[in-house]
């Protein structure tokens, strides 16, 4: 398993996924799941690994929830990361299959981002303020959840920086102490 962790760390540190799409309303470029998949392809044969994505409906009420799991494997061992997204069935101008497709694309993007440590705060579609920067700046950082805390531990074990976590989440002194000890 240590060898697979090393291979994933190589991809995480070297991967460059471009932002190929442009949002003319918000005036920003953003990355799609296809951009991430295209960027990872050169690593697959080089490191003798595969990346696949599995999707499953995990809830139907109050809205359908789709869980996307990105799997990094060497054929024997695997490392996974997930993302759960809701399907917006009220999206105007879209048929149900398109609504599920949009949620699927979004879920894949974030599952891959979680697996490959692609920071979504750098992505304009996650941080675009549409001209409301002052209101966003005044908004307090969210408290870190248990799941996010566990991901933060993995992030730090793989060479990530505590400062990056602190810019995104509010940590208690005990949480910060636990993360510093890693």
C-alpha cells in the first residue's frame, strides 16, 4: 500500500489540470472533470495505475443525492475519495437526464479533486463572487466537519500545509493541536 500511496503522491504533486471552459456571465475560467481526466492520463501507464469513477444514488428524499467515488488503483490496492451532490430537479430548461448528467459531472469533478488534492478554492466557479467580494470577505469561515478534518489529516500526511486548511476552515485549538502533531 505504501507504494500506491507514493504513486498517488507523485500524481498529486505533478498534476496540472487546466481550466478550459469559460463562464461568460461570471467572467471566469473553470475546470471540468474532463480536464482533470485528460491531465491524469499521462501518469497511468508511467506509474502502472488506473483511475475509475463509480457513481451511485445514495438518497432520493428530499432530493436525489448522487455519490461519485474516484478510485486510484494499482490492480491490487486502491485509494478512494468521494463527493456527494444533489440533483436539482427544478433546473429550468433541462430534462431529467440532463439534470442528472450535470450533477454527475459536478460530482466527478469534486471526487477527482478530493483524490488528487486539486484545491477547489483556486477554481473560480467555487470562489467567484460575481462582484460581491466585500460581502464574501465578511463571511466567516465554516467550522471544519469530522469528514473534512479526516481529509485534512490525510492532506497533511501527504505534504500539505496547515496554513492552507486554516484559510478555508475555522479550527478549534484542540483540532489545530491534533493537526500540528501529524
